[in-house]
């Protein structure tokens, strides 16, 4: 199941590669995740970087840490962690195009000695040795998982004693969805190649895997401006892209992406989805 799901996710990013490259040129950075807004970081670029800063602070990442970045994408978070926190970082992803972009970005940022990028699947982590990682970093990566228990088991395997897990992602709130919300979430799953999990189910999976000191932080308000910006962009561009499609110039994947971005905005606004930061510690057998 993992390989099939990962191939599908990689295919989504292959289809969006040109769109991402245009976006990176326009916005001046390669972050693909939502921005964390506060009094000091209220423009889009600084808020996106601030998301990384907030997670790195909560995970207490320092120069003695070895960090595994799950679903590293184009490498923005990995490179920031290496440059700003002095940590050694291994970024993994299933999409070769994104990994090549990450390597190019690392070369340009002069952090090649501290960062490496590998093709690997978070269902297997076949390139990562047991107990070799101090911090596992999952920034909007778990949303792509269709088997959280399998991924968490692999994370638990590769974390050293005293290791930490930090996750920032969209999750369904701990309630059932009505039919309209379920339809919207289905379009989100299809548009982004994701499978958004309920936060209480994820918390239970962490406990079942053996993680301790689990902390769940609802930071939806901090990312709401970023969600709104993407939602409005989707609302404006969806009919334009659909019209282009009638004349043979549209792109089905971008069309689905625009609609899904608006659906996330509506699901956040209606309280069906939230954005959470989750931290947890590796369980020690000797404890």
C-alpha cells in the first residue's frame, strides 16, 4: 500500500512542478507550507519561515542534533534548520524533481556540508539506520500518509533514545463531518494527494506506538491568514482555469488544486479542520 500511495503523491507533485517553480520565482522562497503569523511575522514570506522557526523551537533543535525531515520537498525547512540551528539534516522525499530542486537550493545556500537529500519513503525509511536520529521533523507530511501507524513505527525505530518528534499539519477536528464537509474534504484529498486524519486518532496512534509526553497545540488562528490567502487565490483562479480548459488550455491538476485550496479555507472557517503542532518524545525501555 505504501509504495502505491507514495507513487500517487509523487505523481501529484510531478504535475505541479511547473506551477511550483513559478510560485517560487514569484514569492522569493521555496516554502510550500502554511505561514505562522504573529506580531513580528505578518507578511507571507516571513510567516512561512516563522512556521519553521516555531517548530524548531518547540523541538529544541540545536547544533548537536541530527534531524530527519520527512517529505522535505524543495528543502526550505531542511536548509533553514542547518543554517539557523547548526544541525545536521537528512531530508527525504519520494519525488525526484523536488529533491533535485532541494539539492540546488542547498548548494546556493552553502549548506551542503550539513544537509543531504535522499529518495526514501516514510513508510519504510530504508536509508535510515535504527536509533540514528535525534529529531524527526514532519511539516505537512503526515497529511500524505494513509497508514499513520506504519509511519510512526518507522519513526520510532530510527529515533535515538531521548529523540523527539515534531509535526505541523492540518488535521480533522475530533468530530464527525456532515455531508457537505465530507465532500469538501474528499476534494482536498484528491486535489493535494492527501488523507487528512482526525487529531484524536493521530494522538491515539502516537500512544499506541509508544511515544510519551505528547503535546497537541491548536495553532489554527496563527495560520488562518495564510489559509485565507490561498483560499481566495483558489476562488479567483478556479473559474479562470476552468474557462481555459474549455478552450484546451487548462490543467486539470491545477484546477483541482485551486478548488481544494478554497475547500480548505471553508473547512477551516467552519471548524471541520484545524492546524496543529504536535510534539512527542521517544519512549525509553529503561523507563
